[in-house]
């Protein structure tokens, strides 16, 4: 699975949590939760959805590393390489 595939899964998962979000307007370098106005529960649902789709464990201790869209994608890419 390559970068565009993972990005598509991340954006698709995000749209299931926040269908009103225009994913074409998202910036890779800005805090994702602020861009899409996700509360704590939505964020947890988003991360759980990524886990289910990509079979990547995302420990709670790593949540703080997942700030921007680029951070999330890079984290998932690295985690999939380790598997």
C-alpha cells in the first residue's frame, strides 16, 4: 500500500466521521482536528476507523503525535512498514 492509498483511506475514514467536510480544502500542515472541528469522541472514532481499515495499532500514547494530516499519514505509513 502506497502513500496515495493510505491518504485515500484516511480521507475516506474522515468523511465517515464528518461527512460535511470538504476534503479538497484540507491542508496537510495544519492541525486536522481544528480544520474539521472534531471533538474528542469524533477523533477517537476516526482513529478507531483507521485501525479497523488498516489494521494498525495506534496506542493512546501516540495520539499526541497525530496533529496534522501529514502526521497521520506518515505515522500510518511507518506503522505498516513495521508489520
